[in-house]
C-alpha cells in the first residue's frame, strides 16, 4: 500500500501545481500550437541560430542555478531545451516550478550546440499544453511489469522506445502490404463484420443482437464467403485487411480480436497464392527491415529459401496414418503411439483436427509450406486431381509459427453444399444453418480462384522479433483490472 499512498501524494502535489497555473490565468490544457517542424527534423537538418517552434513531452529536467535543461520528446525524437532566467524573465522562470516531468509543452526559441556538441533549443517561450497529473515510471526502472505495459499501453509507449518502434514497424508493414497488392491490380474492399451466419473458418463466434431487426448476429470469424461473392460479381482481384473475432482461448499466439489479410484472385490457384505469399512477405521484410535474413526468438530466419513439406507424408511417417484409412483404424494406430483419443463418437473431421495439431513441421531456418492437407481440414478448398482425399492447400510456417494458409478455392456449388452439410454435423453454434446464399452465389458461377489468408499479428511478431501477440497489438484483450485501492 505504501506505493499507492506515495503516488497519491504525488498526484495531490501535481494537482496543487495545476491550481497554481489556473490561478495565474493560464489554462493548463491549451489548444492549438503551431510547430515549425518535428524534433527529428530539427536534429537531422540542424543549423545554428535557426528559429524553431516544437512541442512534446518533458522527459527530464536538470537545474543549474538560474538555468534549466529540459529533455523534450515528440513522436519523432528528443531534443534538449535550455532555459535561462535572464532570457525568459524572473517571473516566467519562477513559474517553471509548476512544470513536471510528463507535462506537454510548446517551445519557441533558437538552436545552438552545447560545448559537448548536443543540439539544443534556447527557449524564449515555454508554454504548458497539458498538465500531467500522474507521475511517469522512474527513468532507470521504466515500465517493466508486462501486464501493466499491456493494460496501460499509453504509458508503455511513452517510456519504452522499443515498444513504440514495434508499432511503427507494424504500420509500415501494413502499408507495404497495401502498396504491394495495389500495384498488382488488387482492389481493397470491405465486408460485413456482423453476420447472420458465421462462416469462412472454424471458430466459435461472439454473438450479439440487433434490436431494430430483432435478430441475433455474430461477429465475423472470417470474411472469406463475402469476398468470394465478389469474385462471382466480377471483381477478379480483391483483398481485405480485416478484423476477425473468435470466442476462444488467449495465449502468446491468440487474441480474441485479431487482424487478417485475405486475398482472392480469379483464375489463380494454390500455386499462384504460394508465389504471391513469398513475394509479399519478402517485400515487406526488405522494405521495413532492410533485409531478408534476421532472427526470431534467437533462431535465424532466411527468406531467400522456401521449402515444401507434405502433411500427408508427415502423418504417415509419424503415425502410420493415411487419408484413405477409416477413423477406427486411425484410433488404433494412435494408441500404438501412446496417444489417447477420448470420445468414441468423434467424427472423422473432429479426429483429423485433433491429430492435425500433433503434426507440425520440424524447426527450419526458413519458411515452410505444409501441403497435402486432408480434405476434412478445409471444406472450402478444392481436392487434388490425383488424390480426392487431399486438398490443394498450404499452411505457411515461419519460425515454427503458422503465419498463413491458402488454397485453390472450391467453386462447385453442389460439392460445396455437401461439405457444408457434413461440416455442420454437431456444431451447435451454427444451429444447423448453412449459408444458402453463398451456395446460390456459386450457382451463378464463380471463376476458378486462389485464396490466401495471412495473420497480420503473427507476421508482425516474426518481423519485429516479438515473443507474444500482445506485444504487437496496441490494446490486447485482458482480464478486468483488479484495483488495489483508491488512487485519487
């Protein structure tokens, strides 16, 4: 409790300073303040005796007799500000006693370099723009508590330059993805986030209710079925960077709300998506990192080599299972390997999903496309011409983590309806409803196409060397905060 009491006293002190600022006739939460440039631009293009106006947050203060040095930082960088009593005036200089580390300020002055060569602004005006009532974490300890960093991301961004750099990189990665696809003739579109039938992926949806229509709706688990409707409508190359929602577990690789890139191209196929994926990710790494060889969690990653591994062959090697085997035979073979499968009434699809989680490619120093996935694992993909038990699909792993999946899209309405019906068996959330409108759309004719989904959050994890998905999502989902006591 001592820490809380101490913080409360600091807040009271700062509120007293706020009152003093107000009593002087100055509003401590001012309005517009026109700057001449960013702090980084001042430093990068530094010239002596230049008149500049900048704004930012006080990050440090050092007082020497009748002068003070402040470190002021904006989104671009940090600069030292020098304030002298005989320049600012005694009354204005004394007024600085009401300023604290964390306050937002506006600075007008002239540039010069100190004897040590540090770029500095000699201030002629130092204006309060927003009074900080809460003290920032101590400089040398920083904001180390992981949960606090996620819960109070605003403080994390103030104190941790590494954290801020991750989100700057994330923005650049997304921009590069857009630029890459736009230059290749893809059209960015938007599809509904509330859907009457959740579809396009396996996952438990969040449910909501629309009062005016008096109907239940679901937050989308994927945009796939709507994007493919656009292929039917003649938009041959489309993509969406979309928010999806799945009412499932939270881990270092899963957040209930996450970002996906989905791309669809008419007259393409799985092989076309494989080529597109390699080029897109390599381009993003090159443009944002400046290289295609880097480390992820202590292991090297080399984007100059892309390998293919057969899931069907892994299943056969590790468990002796082939896609032609009956599910009873699978259970026997798994038991011989010491793997217990609970539930005698498991469907073949459920069994494949359980076993599929046991099979992952061995660690590689380069991206791995896992191909030859069983048909039941993807009801929306075409099967391979030479083996109807396998789909023309891949899952992409980088650094041991699944990043993307793609396939040759199923465009046969009769076969699609059969798979929907098989997929709905025992799925309570979908209440036995299949997407009849999507089947109807296919009946109008959808061109052969390739479809691709890339997990943006996971891709950013790999490219920024982040251990947890929470490190690349600005506001990850957390349990409600447990308050330790009064803080005001």
